[in-house]
């Protein structure tokens, strides 16, 4: 694996970590909207909770994807700092 490919993997890992953080924050924001009394109609709460679950699932997916790229980098060069 050459340096350009390692740089691309590092960039992808960083991007997916950032996506994960943003999606997790969005899910928490939606969840807060469901637990604050009077902020959301009762009929809309299931949709908001589905949005929370979707955001958290997407955040978990992005986090695992970032970890996979980091593992690929470590397998190629285990002694690189």
C-alpha cells in the first residue's frame, strides 16, 4: 500500500468519525424533543423516535466503518505512529 492510499484511508476514517459524531448529536437532539413535555404532539412522537433510532443506527454504522479503515491502516503498517 503506497502513501496516497494510506492518506485516503486516514481521510475516510476521519470523515466517518465526524459523520458518526454529527448523527449521534442529531439523534440526541431528536430524543430531547420527545422527552420535553409539550414540545411535540403525542401523535408525532413515534415518528420522532423512529428518527432517533435511524440516526443512532447510522451513527453506529459510520463508527464501525471508521474503525474498519483504522484497522486496515494498522494491518499494513503496525509500527507506524
